[in-house]
């Protein structure tokens, strides 16, 4: 593996933001996925997305409307449930959520999207995660 794909160099692209909002286990899992996806996608994510999880460092917290404008990035929230799954299931789920951000999908939760649009977005995210080499559990 060349140095561009090292975990440290990927972590550095995010300027400390991966460590700030992820616990150790979550940080390691996200880096593992980021190491396997195309560098152009990692570059996009490092400039446009923040990862947040339930971690041992965060018991509870909230974001208000002005916080979103300060963050200025998309958010991928990873619940503890994801990290109870097998490594392959966990990596697929993380890569699937990354695909949503990369494809600039809108959140069905915050945008009240029609079911057909949500279904299309889910299939597109699955296809891209699979293209990157992750396998959906069948």
C-alpha cells in the first residue's frame, strides 16, 4: 500500500475531525472503510462530511440550528448498533452512508421525501458501496 493510503494520511485529511466525534472503535472502523474507497471520495468526504457516533466520550449532546451552519458539512451519524454487527456488515453500512453523502442524497427524515425517491436513493447507495468492494448481507 502506498503512503497515500496509510491510515495516518487519511486521518490527517480530516484535520482531527474523525477523532473529535468518534470513539476509538468507531474511529478505527471508519478509517478501515475510508482506506478501501477511492481517494477522490475520501477527498470529497474530508472537505464536506463529519462523522459522529455514540462513543465512550459522548454520553449525550445536542445540535441547534446555528450549529449546522457552523459545521458547514454533511453529517454521517453512526449508532452503537452498527458496531455490534459483523465487520463486513459494519463496513457495508458505513460505506453505504458514505455513498449517500457522495451522491448528495437528501435525508428522507429531514426532507419528507416520497417513498419512491427514498427507495431509489437506497438502491443507488447500495450499488455504489458494492462497486467500492463492500458486500451487502443477503
